[in-house]
C-alpha cells in the first residue's frame, strides 16, 4: 500500500485539508450501517473538513469534504489487514477477506499467527520471517518491505491441509502523537500464479518462447525476480543479525569505557548515555566528571565522527587523553589544545568535537572551551538560560592545532545549573539544529528547579524521540547543580 493508500496518508493532488480539522473529526461508532465496516475500528473513521480546490482558472474555491475513512479502507483494491501492536487482528478490508478465504469473524480479535500458522514442514519459514518483520517495525517505527515470501496457508475447513502460496508484503506503521506505533497496516499482494508459471517454464525444456504465451515478457521477468528475491531476503536477514551483534558489542564496549552513571560522590550531578537506535550511529559519544581538587570539578563531553567499534575505540583514546590533559593543566583551552595535537596521531579522530569546562565552587565561576561542539547551557536560579558560546574553536584535527584555543569564564549564583550534551540530543535529520537547541533551552527553563536526576530525565523526555523508535544518534547528557 502506498502512502496515499494508507489511512491518514498524503493528501490528494489539488486538495489541501485544513490542518485543524482533526479537532472536529466525527468519530464513527459501532452502529455503522455496514456491518463489514464496523469491524474496521478506526479511531476516527469520519472526517469533515474545509478544503481548497485549485480550479483551472487558478482561483481557490472552498468546499466541504466529508470523508468516511472506513469506507475508503474497504474500497482499497490492495488486501490490507490492521494489527494492534500485540499483533492482534483489528480489522481487514474486503480485498483481504477475499484473498484470505476467511471472514471477519474468523480474523478480528485473534492473534495473527493463530489464524495463519506456519505449515508443519521443516523448511517452512513464513511465519517466522513475518514475525521478524513485524517486530522490526515495532522496534524502529519504520515501514518494513519484505521480499517475496513463501507462506503456505491452511485451507479453510480442512485443518492440517496447507496450500502453497507466495506473497509480496509491506508492513506499514501508524504512529501516535508521541511517535509510538499504535497500529500496523499489513498489506499483501499474492504472486503465487506468477511464481508457479515461472517454475513451470523452467521445468519444461525449450519453453523460453512458449512460456510467453502464458506470461508476458514483463511478467516473466517479474516472476524471475520474485523467485530470487527470497535469497536476497535471507542474505539481508543475516546482515541484520551481524549488525545487531556488532551493535551490541559496540554498546557494551562504550559503556565499559565510560564512568558509571551512578555518582554517589556527586549527588549534585546526573549523567545519561543513550545509544542510537540505528546501527550506523552508535558509540562515538563520551562524558567525564573529574575532581581536580577540593573546590574544582572538571566536566567534559565529546563526540567522535564514525560508528560502531571503530568509533568506540577512538572515543576511549580521546576521553583518556582529555582526562589526563585537564588534570595536568587545569585549563580547558590548554587541555583541548593538547587533545587536538594528540588527535592527529589517532586514526579516526578527525573532526571530533568536544567541550571542556572547569567549575570553581569557591569563586562561583565556570571556565569553558569548545572544539566545534554545541554550546553548554547555564540556567540561572531565576530561570533565565545563558548560551555559553563565546569560546568556540574548530573541531579536533580540523585546523592549525599549534594555535592555542580560546576559553571564557562566566560567573554564576549558587543554585544555577550547567548542562553539557552531545548533538544527538538536539539534532534531527528533518530540521535545523537551532530548533533542537531552542527546544533544549525551553525544557531547561521549564524544569530548572528540579534536582539533577529528575531534571536529566525530564530533558530526555522532552527532546529524545519516543522510546519505541529511539534517537537518531548517540546522546550523552551531563547535568550539574552549581
């Protein structure tokens, strides 16, 4: 099913529905005059809104559009079944009922794999492969397109008798306002006839041309591609498993090299680390907290460009080097200058960003230096939030690192809060990074009176995408009550 087919998908060409129309949606009750539609159970199956249609003369004419999405769903030519996140069947359209050979009363309210169990043959893998696809969708919140799948179906009224069937399947998530999967649209197209025709042609010598009397040239090519797509799916599944193993090892290594998130000696500080949901964006972020002396605390965060085990290894080297440099110099600028020079000797360290701060509790000052990193935030007790962006230099190994780096010092009133973070907290693929920085500032202003631990949790709740989908990038966060 395309985006335009899905309930709530893209608008029709030339029609722009009112974005506020959802507030006026008319909810269809179970008293639907069509008993088939009553099983669809869409949360809002009727929508009345004002729209504008562009006429041939170029003028806009306002009209009222009354859309019954349950009827639209039933009219779709593609077979579609709706699943709850627990994989219980919520509904199916007429096309699906017809192709499955089962009525709505046999589908709705039942677990999908109870209705469609795998055949008992040893080579059967249809149910297992479909479950993997659905679980992947629930974990990522992203559409999952399956390759051609042999999924034999039990013949209605003949328990234990399975019919060989082939399917092309797309599983489409419907997300709620928080980005969680609230519904799965399971769309199937049966390709059994194409596969059987192609197999018959392959088994009969000299039927290369004769087969075209049964299949068009295009259909023959399609069938050939479909019969080989299962091999690709199996290879993709192996790759996913390998990525998952690499991801797990990299995250374990990352956590082992970072200081513990529980800081019993620092009840005025809270730290958080969340690995990325994607295999391709993980294990380059770090944080550190060091007591320099009785009055001074050093805090740092950094972000290595790259992913996986390589990024985790580079991160470990740079974190250790910066920790040693700040202990030796006590000055953020000098420590980052030393680290930048060291980065030239570490493969994979190019363009790493970092920020180092030193908090002097006796003098009530924060001295900081940034190497291409997002600026720290200082929330004052009155709720105003200050962006610490005065002392900012290029990332590590990205310029002439013989030139000393800059640093700046700001004063604070006891009770203020310092926040350091990596760009995974504020950066999103679809928007400018300034929007994320604005969200972080607003969140800190709203929650600044909370103690460090609940404040860190509140910031993550406000800024990190919903748990089912996970962040696009690693996220490290340090919150310090001054």
